[in-house]
């Protein structure tokens, strides 16, 4: 199932960095920015531990956002962008204050900078810009370094004013993703000059990009609102889920409004007005609902020297001592000191839960006792609701399937928020329930529970008036409550009866099955799709709900628990029900899991409901998934009967990957317009019964497996029409496919699971229809081509049987079904069984002369075989050969020879192939001398008068293979081994170069060469090198880039030859003939062959999984890597035991043909494990292992030598 649509944010960057945001807002004010630094210094002193061991932190390491205007903007840049400490700023200021505002112009960069801002004289802005550039160089930075940073830990924003429109704007050292914001590209010196370019002091500043700015303080001397607006904007894009933990706002002195001297002029009047505005802004913010909330929760602090600074003029640079004295006097006040300490604590731990208001709750319950935290949801919910931001609605929607745990998550949030705000729990499933619960809210919020309203006594008008009063009260106290609307599943009823009574401001959580609430009632980004638990959470919940006496606690039970929650689709309510049934039946977890796996009616196995005795909500006291979904189905039956029909078809298909366009083809929907069909589908999605998603722009649907099971349970009451409809549709569109080269195989792969589902349902209900055999026929071909051979055989057999029932008088049609069955049985190597159908096929084939088989000059009295007859007998020849019934195969091949002897067409392709087959049967039947005569005759006549081959290249190579085998293994001593090997090499080289490793004949050719070399290594001087070359070429080709996993129609035959090749390779490896430099690479290539190239099917043998581990372990022991070898040998033993446990259904493994073979192999693997343990120096552990497996190892030590003797041979102490 998919992950939740909104994952929780990870921890903030930096060790221990809090999740909540810390914001610093700095007013403008000329030279009085010195006071700002002194106040900030005192706060940071309170932050520093008294042990003196820890340095004072830098502001850039504490604050997430620093916002400033004018001088405050310059300080923000120095602290946040240049990462300066407060002491660095103060020291530079104190050293240069005497020259910053006097003559001559000071050369220190910071002195220049403050002089340009604070003096009352007119200065050239170029000098200001130059001073900033010098400061950057002094600090080891480029003079033109960009203000923007890559993902800064401390974000910096400075206020500016557009010179033409006087519009306020900001410049950031980061990128804002909010659609209303512009990001400006500029250098640090440009940003600093722009925020400080006060009219009358400097001319406006023009960025390289063309924007023209003046001092930000001209419009926003106190940037607190800009800071809060930025947090709100970034909470939608960059700071999702992060609440404000602490906000520090520092002013530059309270203004004294008085008549100014003529010498000051209009400029000083402007400055006084700016300072007055600065404090007015602070008062207005503190008076707002949001400001009050922050202040009450100790998350907003305003510091500003009230007396003394207002008398200072902007050019009184010599009054640094006075500024220091006034600021220190302010900081020495008790209330100020208390605020500094509280502020420091808030900065140190902004995540601390500080209660805002606690009132009597209307909560109806608590999370269940065994609640399992799902941090992906609970963290997001807490972060979203913990802080009420602004005077707007703060709505979040939890939507998802019934039983997925939405209410429990809401209860957990209510529990978390209950000590912070009033939690109002409202049942929103029905209009009456909503009005009943909502009508009690006002009295409880007013602590007037002695006179609760009686809903039944209220008339419509009185009730509406009371609900409006409730709404008005909540709107006037938006930060004091959390409203939870539970089970608001009917959007239409919600709009008509609920929405108008809800407040327009405040926190609201909605739980619903209808995803439309997110984006309709709530904002598009403010919601989460609650999906089933992950495996770890599911198992944890299951085990927590079951008494210990019904648990074994072993690894096997852990596997059963994982299997059970998987069958339950990780649905919390279904898991709780399973636990309730385990308790009800008093069976162990393992017993119940086994019974549930085999149960045909899963809901019968979940008949006991869950009971929550802690809740007072009757809907939640007794719960079951069946009851939960029954509500949805009943609502669906009333509102959209066509949606119920669509659900019936979905129940007959697989629960996942249902092509949406497929559903349009059912007759009930074929005539609908796109919009009409969309409305039918939408009703299912609105109840979270169906989820839509896209794969490569192809829309598909899925259902939760338990919902799907419940839909089938209801459909099963009258399933025939639905199942027949699925057979008709799938049978009409399922392609006839023979392999991956067929361009329709991908469509088959999408449809196969749905076809398997509907076939299984029909079989379970013993339903049959004429549309059924056709689908089963093409499905069997697909399964045979793509590896599920066992099921393909069963499917083909049933399809033929059913076709014989419906169409007994149509032999040609039946033979097409029969041919498919023969192909499946041949691929499964069930040759004996296939002979019965081959004979029937041959008997019913047309015996009349086939026009294509007519040969000029042949005797008219000789009967000729039709195409079907010849195909049937060729198939029989192959089966007889595989069954080693070579005499019968030879006689049949003679029957297949065309009647062309003595004519000019005696050596046609058909004649050559038939004679070759005859020779092959003679050779395998021990009549090699006769076979050689025939083969030599074939090879003499294989080319026509023009020198061209009369057969295709593949057939010719088969002729050469047989000739080589007769030379090497003719049995009469007259063969030439070198000529035979040369022919095998010739065939291999051509096969690998032309058809490659995807062709089974290439593997046959490779096996012929390496087997010949292995049989007589001394006869061929270069045998090891030749074998190594072939192993490297074949394995490398399998791992080549772009090589796809093999799917082959003849997968049984193909894998058989690959298996033989690997046996040769393993033996070659075991005997140490692989070059040491190549050994690791070849083993890796072998694993690639098994895991990525070869399709794992029901005929893939287990030896390929455990033999490679054993071989690798032996190799590692030889190289002294005993610890790694032990792991490999234990993996090999595990695979061998798994294969042994499969019983009669296990696939064949060469060398493991009897119980005795199996026991001897187990003994050998035990011996390798014991030896690997001992070779690590753990002799006592090895002896203990021998004692644990005494019976097997006694036999192994008689074969391979006692442990102690082997260690002596190693040079150990045995």
C-alpha cells in the first residue's frame, strides 16, 4: 500500500536543534542600534552555562530567522549572514565610534558602515557600498559574494522600500517558494546598502538587476509583522509543521514626540515619526489575538529602552557611554531581568509545552489502551495544531478507509492537546448527532454545566439561534479550543447541515472517508491520507493485544504474526478484531494464523468484534470491519446503484492494478459518457473504498484487500452475472501470447492477475459458462510462456475438459485446446502424460493429402500426412526421445520420412530433418554405427548443387552436434576425439556469436564442449583454458548491460540446460581450475545469472540457491576466510532443508534423487559448517556443533576425515 501523502518533517539540521522556530526581529534606529546589541548580549549571557566551559553561542546558531530594517538590517546581515558574534560587532563599534561620525572619515570597514547610516550629513552611497565590500574582504570573503546561500541554517531577511512606489519588500539570503514572493539576486553589499539607504543620508540604491531601493525603515521600522508573515508563508513551503517557539523583538528606544529644531528639518521629523510608528506597531501586534497567544505562552518578548535614548539625536555618536548607561539601567530592572531569563529559557527549549488555557472538555474518550504511535501522523498533527497562527481557520483533514485508525489518531491528538486548549469532540456522522453534541459546547465552555440545553425541547429557530451563539463564541476565542469533527463521511449532508454552524476561525480537525474534504473544507495541502500500518507497527499492535499465555514468543510465531497482519492488509481495526477472536476462541496466535490463512470466509474468522470499554461513544464501544464497511455499502446502495454494480465487478477482479479503461468495457458502463462514468467511480472514491493512481500515465484502481474481500462477500450472494461478465470481457481482450518477443505480453501481465482471480472464483463456486474455456486457454499459454508451468498445466487441462463439454463436435477447435495442453505438459517435462493427448491429436488430425506436402513423382498410392498429423507425430517423437524410448522414436521417425526416395526431391529439408531425427534415435538407442551412416549421408546431401544449405542454420548446427557426439561417443573406437571436439567448438562459437545466451541451443553447445573436456581432460592439453573461456563468455553475457530477465516458452528445457551448465561450472570451480584472479568475479556473475537473468519459475531448481552458497563457502575456506565461509554454509543448509521440507511437490535436483542422497548432502553441509567454525579458532564450538549433529557428522567424518585430523593437516593444533 502507498505511503502516507504527507510524511513528517525530519529533525532540524544541527545537533539537538529544536523543531520549533526561533525568530529575531530588529528595529531600525541609526546609532541606537548599539543599544540593540547590548540587549542581545545580555540575553545571550543568560543562555550560556555558568560553568564557563561553554562559549557563548552566536546568534546564527540559535535563531532560524533574523529580520531587520535599516540599522537592524545591517546587524541582521552581520549576525546571520556573516556569522559574527555579538562581541565582534560591539568591539568593532567601540573601537571606531570616535571616527565613524567625525572627520576624517574612518578607515575601519564597520566604522565606515555605521557612519554612513547614522550621521546627519549627506554621503555618497558609493562610499557606503565600498565600506561594506571592505568589511567582506577583511573577513576573508569575496567582496562581491552573493547574499543568497544554499540552504542556510540561519535565514536572514532585510526590509527595503521600492523608491518609485514606496512599496515595502524584502531581500532574503534564501529562496522563498511562496507564489506571492519575489526572490532578488544581489551581492551582500547590495543588500546591506539597500536596507540602509535612507533618503537625505544616501541616494537610492540600484541593484545590478535593475531594482531601485531606499531605506526599509521608511515604511517598516519595526519589522515584527514582516517576520510573522514570512513564517506563515514559509510554513506552507519550507517550514511545514514547524511552529513558532520563541520570537524576540528589539527596539532602539521609545520615541519622544516633541517639536524639533529648525536645524533638524524635515528629516528629523521623519525619523521621529518612524520611531513612533515602531512602537505603535509593537503595541498593535501585542494586542492582536496571535500576539496575545504568543505572549501568554512566553513565546514573544519585546525589549526596548523606555527612557534616555529618545533624547539622543542620530548624529550624537559621542554619546556611546550614555547609550550604554541607559541600556544597562533598563536591563537592571527586575521585570526586564525576569523577561531576559524567561526569554533565554524559551530560546534554549522552544519546544517546551507551555499551557495556554485549560477548560472543561467535551471529549468522549481516549485512545485505546494499546494505542501504537504512528509518528508519520501524530507528529504532523501536533505540529499543525500546537500553535494557533493568525486570525484564520486552521483546518486539517484525516481521510481514509474505514477501520484504518483515523479516530484513534484524533483521540491521541485530543489527549495531547487537552492540557493546552479545550478539546471539543463532535460526532459528525449524522446531522442529529452533530446538533446534539454541538448544542452542549457553549455551556461547557462557559462552565455552565448546571443548565445544559435540552435539544429535544428546542424548536428549529431556537436551536439554530443557539448553534449560532456557539459559533460566534468560538469565533471570538479562536486560540482557546480544538474542534474535532469525527466521521464526517457524507459531504452532501455536511454542507447542508453542519458547515454553516462552524466558526470561521480556530483549529478544526476532520476525520472522514471522503478525500474531498481536503481541498474543499480544508486547504489542499492541509490533510493526510491515513493508510494501513507498516508491518512493524502491525505486528507490535497484534502482540500487544494478545495475552502472553497465547503467545509462544519464538521466531516461527513472529513469522506467523507477520503473515497474519499481511493477510489483514495491516488494517488496525482488522488486527484488533483478529486479536479479539484469538482471545474469544482461546487459541494460540500460530493456530489462529494458520486457520485464518486457510479460511474461505475471512469475515467468519473475524466474527468476534472489538470492545473498548473506556469510550462513552456507543459507535466506538463495539467495532468490526464488517460493520464499518456495511455503513459505506448501504449508503452506496441508496445513492448510486451503478456504483454498487461497479464494485461487484471489482470484487471479481484482483484488488490491485485494475486498469480503469477496462471497467468502461463492461456493458453497464459502455454507453456512459466520460463524466457519467467518472461520477459512478467517484462515489467509491468518496468513501475511500477505491483508490486511483497512475502508472506511466495509465490510470489504475486498487482496493484494500480486506475491503475487496468484503465486497466479494456481498457480491457472492448473486455472483453469476458478474463472473460471466468478467469472463466475456477478459476472454475477448486477453492476447494470445507465446513469449516476450510478442508485443502484447505486457498487456497480458496486467490482465493475468485479474484472469486468475475470476477463474479461481468460478472454480470455487463450480460455475461454468461458454466464455470460460477461451480465457483459460489463452491464460494457460501466458503462464506457460512466463514460467508458472505447474499452474499452466492445470489450467490447460481444465480448459480442454470444459471445451469438450461445450463443443464435443468441433475437433479442430478441441485440437487447439489440446495443443496448448501438450505445450504446457512438455514444458513441465511431463512427457508420459503428454503422449495421451498427442495420440488423440494425431488420431483426429486430417489424414487427407496436404497440398503443401505433395511431392512430384511420388507414388499416388502412398498415403501422405497432413500438416496437423505431421505436427502431432513430431511432438510424439520429441516426447519419446525425452523418455529415452529410442527404438519407438526411431520407428516413428521412419514413419515421418516423406515418400520421396528415388526422386529428384529425395533430399528436401523435411527429408533431411527426418533422417537426422532417425539417426539421433538410433544413437541414443545404442545403435551408433547405424546412426553414423545416416548422419554422414545427411551431411553429404545437406547442400544443394549451388552450395547453399537446404535447411536453416539452426538445423545444420544440430546435424553437426550429432556428428560430433558420434565421433566422441560412438562406442566402436573408430571416432576422432579431436575432430569431435572441434565440431562442438564450431557450433558453440557460432551459437554464442549469433543467437547468444537467450537461446537454449547456445547452452546445449556450451555444455557439449565443457562436458567433453571434463570427461577426458588429459586428452586435450588446453582443456582448462577452453573451459574457463566458455564459462567467462557465457556468464559475462548474462550480466551484460541491458540484458533482460529471460522469459522463454520452453522454460523447462531452457532451465534444464542452464542447470547442467552450472553443475559443470561448480565442479570446475570446486576442483580449483578457475584462475584465482577470476574466482570472485565468476562467483558474482553466477549469482547475477540466477538472480537477474534467469526467470525464477516453478521448474527452477533449489540447487541454484543453495549449491552456490556451499561452493562459495568451500572457496572461502580455501582462501582462509572461515568466518565468511560459515555464513555461506549456513545459508546453503537453510536452502537445502527448505527444499527437503517441500515433500512430494519439490522440484527435481540433480544428485538428490533419493532419501539417501539427501541425507548424505545434509551430512556434507554439516561437515563444512563444523570445519568453518573450527578454522576460526573456535574448536570447542565446533566440537559442540558436532555433538548437536552427531548422527550426520559421524557419517561425514568417515568420508572426509575426523575434525581433528583435518585441523592437523591445516597446521592447526587439532
